[in-house]
């Protein structure tokens, strides 16, 4: 059985998800597992876990592109190990790779390493660009939303509202509420 897995990072990537579905159906997938979740948090990828549990001996998990499946070589090898232990294979459509062959396994490992290297280089360039912009005074970072609401936090606290409720009302994190309250008490001492 061919089992398809499709993923996009955000809800506004609807066209990308529809395109993946079309490709997986055209490849002959009998069952599809689809989700819209970031690949960074691999624990949140419930449909991937379901797909990996679903595949049986002789099945093939099919994805359109490698980056839809794994973000690192370690994660890729973990997925591949799971599939191998179940007697299943992995097929990546845009690369023409099928791990049911020894050559396919080798190519996947090599290309996974190249993809991870490419991502690390991109992140390094991004960090360098941010440092350069900061040095030039052009990068300010994200606006401190919780600190901007410090007066409201203190007012609600004086009214007897608890930290969790303050966080809910002002739509900020609990940790931010307590950080503001602690800095206020430290300032009074």
C-alpha cells in the first residue's frame, strides 16, 4: 500500500497543501495523512506519527519533498529506521528516491546531509545579517509587548487579580506577568 504524507507549516499555505495532495493521489497513494504544523516542533506532528504507525510490512510512505517530512538528518534517519523496522520503505517524489533499494537509502542519507548543511548556512547568514543591521542601528528586534502593558499588570494586581487571570486578560504570558511584578517589588526594596 502507498501511504501519503503532506504537510505545510502554516494555515495560509493552502495552495501548497492542495498541490501535495494532488501529487500524492497521482502517485497512487491509497491513504493520505495531512497536517498544517511547523516542522520545528516534531512532537506536534500528530499526523506523521499516525502515518508511521499505520504503515505495515511492504507499504511505502510517500512524500512530495524531503523538507515536508524531516528537518534534520537525525530526524530523517529516525523516521527511516522506524519504517525499516516495520518492513516499509520511503519514497520522495521530487527526488526520485525510493528506499526499498540500497542506492535509494544511500542517496537519501547524502541528500539529507546536504539539505541540513544548506539550512545551517542559511541560518548563519540570517544571524550575520541581523548582527550587521544591529551594528548599523537598523534592527530593533520585536516590540516588547508585555513590558508595554506593565502599568495594566500592576493595576490589575493591586485590584487583587491573580497572575494567571492577568495573563489571560492582557493576552501575555504568565511568566511575563510575574517578571513585571517581581521587577516592581525589587524596585520598591
